[in-house]
C-alpha cells in the first residue's frame, strides 16, 4: 500500500495535477471507495510510468520500470514473497556484491535493514511503479507452481501416504515457504499465523495488533506439503487428517526465542492450521506499561498484598487477560512465597513459579489440579480460567482458607463477574467475602508515535458518538481527571490519529489495554449479598470512583495514546 498523504505530496511536487484537481479526484475516489492512486490509474487520468519517474527524480532515487520484465528465479527468491507483498519491495538484479531492489516506499528503512541482515549483502534501492510490483508478484506464483508440480509428479509413485508426506515435507521449496512464513511473522510482530485451505488456493493470514490481514496466497498443490512440514516440526501424526491435533515447536536465534503453539483442525477443503507465537525472550511488563492509570493501579497494588482472597481478570478471548495475570504474578513472585499455577496451556515460563498444564484426556482438569495444589502448601494460586461450578467452588474455598487466588473469567465487564459466579452456584456470602478485586479489560491499538497528528471532531462524528455513548458523563470524567478546563464543548477538544507511515502502514503500532477495576468494598459486598444486578453494582462502584472501561478508553484517546475509532471498535459489543 502506498501512503495516501505521501503520494498526494509527491503528486503535487510533480505538477502533473493542480492541488484543486487532486482535491476533486480525492473526493471522487472516496465516493467510489477507492484510493486516489487506484482511481487515477484506472481512469487513466495520469500516465503511471511518467508520473512515478518524475516522483523518483524529485526523491533523487534511480527509477526502474519492471511492468513487462521477467525476473530470474534465483534473484526473485532473495526477497520472501510475504515481504514483497506487504511492503511493495522486490529484487530484480544483482550487481557485484549488492542486490538491486525496486520499491514503492524508499523510506521503509526497517524492511531494508531486515533484508540486508537476512541476505548478508547491501541493497541498492530503486523507485518503481505499482504495475511493476504487481507483475513481479505474479512471478512468485509461477515459479512456486512449477516447483510444486515437480514435487507432486515425483511423489505420485508407489510409496505409502505417510512416506509421500514425509518426502514432501523435506523438499526444499516447502521448507523455504514454511521458514519464510515463520521468520516474516516474527518480523511483523504477528501473534498468530492462519493457514487456510480453500477450493483452489491456500490463504495465509497474520494477526497483527489484534487484526487479521492476508499476507499471501499459494497454489493449492502446496497445501499437503505445508501441513506435513508443520506436523513434522510439531511432532504430530502425519497421516491423521480427520481429527484435530495440537502440538508445539520452538525457533531460536541470537535475536529471539519464539515458541509456536500449533492447532490443526479438519475443514471442508483440507486441514486448517493456526500457530500462536509466544515470545519467550519478552520481558514481563509493569502494570503501568500495560496501561493501568492511577486509581486502578493503587487498587490493584493494595489488593495483591492481601494474604488471601480472590483477584479476577475478565474479558473475551484475546483481550490480554493472561498477560495481566503474569504481570501481577511477577510482582508477587518473591523467595518467601510458594506460587503454583494451573493453565491451559502454559504460555510463558516464569522462574520461581510451579507451573502445571491441564490434560483432560487423563482426567487432569482445572478442578482436580486445584484440589491437588491445596495439599502443596501454596501461598498464591493462579487458575488459567474458571470454566465450571466445580472449579469456581474450589477456587472460592481456597481464597477463603488463607490463599491468594488469581483467576480469569469470561465476562464483558467487571460487575458481571459477580452474578457469573452466582450462576456457577457459588453462594453469595462466599463471593462477597472472598472476591477482593475484579479487572475487566480489552486491547486497543496504539497510535504510531512516528506519524501521530492532531485533529478536531466534526459535527457528524459527535452526533454519531452521542448515539453510542453518554457523552455528558465522559466530559465529566475529563473534568474530574483535569484533562480539560472551563466550559469546553466536544467541538473544541483535540484528539489524535496516525496518518500512516513506513513504520506502521495504517497509523497504529503496538497495543495496550483499556481497563475497569472494581474493588469489592463493604458496600458492594452488601449488594452481592442482596443478589443485586450488575447495573446496581456498577452504579455503586462509579459512585466510589471506578472509571469504566469506556471512560478509560476515552481518557487514553484524549491523551493521544489511541483513537476514538479503536474505542468504538472494541467496546461496541
């Protein structure tokens, strides 16, 4: 993708179109849901080659047109296909000791540094056209298709299925594709890799900062080999195609140590693989770095120093609950305490903590593990997830008998966790006396610090926000937190967003949490005893100073950490 703002600046400099024309065509492109560049090229308003040649002159970068060129296969392979596709950069020639690459973004220094390190040779950067990149990307498929046809022809002999798959998995093109997928996912900071078979092709998607995006499509012939290679790495059964399988493997270099958790399931067009990436060399963050603000932070610190009771972290899958729990575990992990965890699966190794993984196949569940833990003289117990009545019952009893219990629950907000425990047949008086504090959370994308810019909300957006949220309450929260002074209106306030740059592409880089932290005070305990609804509990908690997740999000949007769009995206459910 070409950065739209950068392209408008370059186009203005070429004088190919006047600012008034650019403005007019931008509006027309927007109305057709197209980018300005695509619109100008499709309607032949500009000459692609001439325009990009002029931009190259302005940028003082050599220009190359590859729209009709065929690149040698050995040269093409220097730049892995996912990088070529995501970053619009392709190799086209080797001159002496350096590799010549063509790009649409000559400022993408991070990708160039990654490639130089990977191929161990300097790069010579050329500017090119979108047609050139599109032409070269097609050539990856042609060369891969040819290689895989050779493999499938060779493997159609007399050997059994398992032997065929084994041979396929050890073929160089397959190994190269899998290595590229893994290495590039690490480079992009992906949390998951999805390999999805369709009728005629295989789609590869990465989840980056919580959102899935397609990085490449491969010929369908590749699929069996890819699955076989990943199964071998994960120590799974090669010839089992009907049942789900789970495994894991590790990739270790001087720069990183990544554990891949692999899940294979049968789907209509073959087997789908999802790999979760867990960076074992990541340092555990502090609560402040996770995004907890003053009052919430003080409440958590107060409650984790209590010798017994329960701390619950709630939210949907992928909302960062485990990271929050590990951060809290790290704070209480001292030589004088015995900490035991039961998890499914163990996501991070933590020295000094006894970590145990459930195995339902042999009857080792959260409940049976918890029972056994209580005979191990623990001070602190972490339960990966309270899923059923039995686990809830044992966890609450452990919290009542002198243990600090940390656990996760699946609820939408903090207050709902209390009725949820009642649904699990835990007595109200036990909930009121054992639950100390509840943290509810979601993850939002951070604005890229490299291209952050200020803007003010238009009337239409304010109207839309008023339909969604109680904007008077949010304005009151801003005043209480000294974020605004005097009688300002929503039109007066400045917010922030990223315009998109070579370091982020879409204006976001990294993620952080938005939270609500509900401390179970005596008054809230009384409401639980009366079986009050979550609405009444929230009302009381807010009277006592609790900031809701939505309000925490709006505070972070006002402080330039995230955008209002992100808050709407993660809280609208």
